[in-house]
């Protein structure tokens, strides 16, 4: 599949269909993302964004359709295999180990670079993980990689801080750093500005802009100021279908988009 610019895309979603009983949550969705591009996915509540993201990351399997990344068919692969193939996701809810330091979070992510660690969804660390951290923390190479990740997201001065004590915006920055540990080809950002004030949102916008030099980014975001500042291309999802795709100017000036999305207060 090629994009409108004529280049071959790094990431493809082709004809995805997902039904939940009688509800068709995703209806023949196709999109493509180039390397070095930020492609934003927007739409009102109930548009099917969450379902599409879960299909891409492997939480759900499509009924019909295909997902490929850099020529690899991800469709039959479980989540951990998709990570190894180059897909990494930041969830809408921050996924960190809240009771250990920023450095220890990053050491865990680096030493398990074949995939994301389960983060805040685990109630504390097991003794095995604690022992692993104690061993790995002495490894200069892993530590250097962890420090580099922290510096990349603006947390170089916070290495010794307990992750759960960080402000919300800094926790989101840490979550991005954890996703970067697997060196993704495609970074899936699920509402990275959620819960942020203007200052934190601006900081995250700048960070995301710097990341696209090394990867493709699929951005799901309700903050339209951030979307318009970041996106190279935008796809609008309505009732499980792609209404239209185009540049920021194309989407901003599209009467259908204004009617069903930008002109309403009910955005997601």
C-alpha cells in the first residue's frame, strides 16, 4: 500500500472489521503510516477508536482484515510478539511501577527490552523482580541505556525519585520512556495528554515531535490543539468507519468533519 505522497508506508491497517455481537465496532477500516510521520486518529465518543487501538496492539483479534508493520504480518501475533516486531504502546492510563524509582522502572524496561513491563497493573514487585533489579542495576551498559531514556524524555534529573511521587505530567513522560525501551518502529500513543494542564501538554507535544525522527507514530488524542500541532496526517473515525483522511488543513476545512466532530463539544 502506498500513501498519497507515493511512498510505501511502514505500517498498514487493511480492511479491519470487528463485531461484538450485533455491534460492528470497526467497519472496514484502512489506514497507512509512513516512517517519520505522526498520523493522528480522531473521532467523537463511540467512534471505535479504542477498538481499533486494541486490534492494532493485539488485545483483540479482528474478524476480517490485516495489520502489517515493516512487511511483517502482525494479525496472528500475540501482544508480546508484536512488541518484538517493533510495535510499542502507551496506554491511556499510565503504566508504571509507582513504588520504585524512575531509574529502576527504566532498568526493568531495558533488561526486558523484548517487551513492555506490565507497569502499574501489578500490585507491587515480586521478590524475583527485586532480585533481578539488584543484579541488573550494577550493569553499566543497562544503566547507561536507562539514563539515556530518562534524558530523552526530560527526566534526567529525576532518576532517584519514586515514580509514584512524580507529578502527573512527569509520570506520562516516564511511560513514554518505558515504551521507547523496546526501540519501536511504530509507537502507539493513546491519549498521551489525558489529564494534563496546558504546561504539561505543551511539554508532551514537544517531546512527541522529537520522537518521530526515529519512528512512525499513531496518535489517538482528544486535545485538538495538540493534534493540529503534531499531525502530518489525520484520519477521522465515525461509527467505526474512516470518514476521511488528509492533512491538517484538509481536515480543518472539511465540512463533514466540522459537522460530526470539530463542531461538537462531545469529543474523545
